[in-house]
């Protein structure tokens, strides 16, 4: 079966004048139900890799496909790709305005409307999901800059997951600002929303969100978290 997402020989260099390599010829495949853990020393290029997969960063060479189709070949082009392959940054607290403004704006994106049809059935899911993770609804009306790191992190994640449309979510240290109990609650929700992998026994719950992601790529510095949630891992530290 063709992979859901495939990265072939991705090479990324720093902007001129240094032009030194960040990643050289990285390849990976991702299938439905998988959580691929990306590990590597600080500065090894983990965030850069995810931003390239989301088509947010320029890369010098390599091919990235979803269902065998590149962003440029896809209906909706790069904006359509960014809806289907969603990047959740480490620090959303740098965003302007409030989470409510942000949610309203991204629902209006043309590419998202096209990928989601008429958008019916959307609405409260991100807020409900965030509430399950301990975020009171009133926090959605506060400026991002006034939220704690952990509050902003849970809200950004709830938006990415709850709004739907992304087949693959790229999570950049998604629980780094959370306490242990909250982190495990968030991990559980994310793991349980994925479809079962091929050949996996039926001990996991059914997907709770019809338009939820099919697979995740997850950056973490914690070996314990990698063991808890990962189905596979790669280390991109350069030898
Ligand atoms: N726009 C840029 N211009 C110059 N250098 C950059 C740029 N973006 C990233 N880099 C460099 O590329 C390298 C990889 O950065 P990246 O943020 O991907 O690392 P990381 O593995 O995610 O690090 P961490 O674990 O500390 O978050 C770093 O040396 C960084 O300084």
C-alpha cells in the first residue's frame, strides 16, 4: 500500500551567505495510524524538517507527497496542502489577537472551506476539546500574549485537531509546557483519535473526530514520551 505521506531525499541548507546544510537527504514514510517520533539534538533540524513537510519552509531538493501527490500537483496547491498537512508550532503565544480571532480567521480560509466542503458540523469542537484538557472557554477571549505557555499550547493543539481537515499533523514538542497529568491526558486524546494501524488488534477506541488526523509526526526530547506514544522513531542528529 502506498504511504499516506512520503519524504524522499530532502535536503535543506541555511540561507546564504552560510548555506551550510541543516538536513541532508532525509527520507521517511508515514502510514495511517502511525505516530512517528522525531528525535535529535537541539539545533539538529527537527522543526525545520516539520516546516518543510508543511511547505512552510523552502528546501533545496527532495520530494514530499501525500497519497503520492506533491503540494504543487494537489488540488488547491500549497494552501490546500497546508490544510491537509498541518504544522502545530512550539510557541503560539507569539500570535496576535485572541484564540477566538485566530479560530475565526482560519475557518475563513478558502483552502480549508474547499477541503471541508460546506463546513457544516464545525464550530465548537476545538473549544470542547480544549475544555477536556482543562482550558476554560473564557481563555479563548484573552490575548495569546497573556496566556501561559501551557494554555496557549493546549489551545493551539485543540484548534489544529478540532477544526479538522488535516490528514497529517506535525506536532513540534506539543506538550513541552504541560505538567505530567495534563500531558498524559493530551497524549491519550491524540493517540485515541487515530485510526487503527494495519494489523493492529482492536484494543484502541474508534476515532472520535470524523475529520481528525490519520497520522502524526511528533517531536519530543523525552524518551519516556517517545516510548508512550510513538509507533516508530527516527533520530536526525547528524553523525
Ligand atoms: N531561517 C534560518 N536562518 C538561519 N538558520 C536557521 C534558520 N532556520 C533554522 N536555522 C538553523 O537550523 C538549525 C536547525 O534548527 P531547528 O529549529 O530546526 O532545530 P531543532 O532540532 O528543532 O532544535 P530544538 O530542539 O532546539 O528546538 C539551527 O542551527 C538553526 O539555527
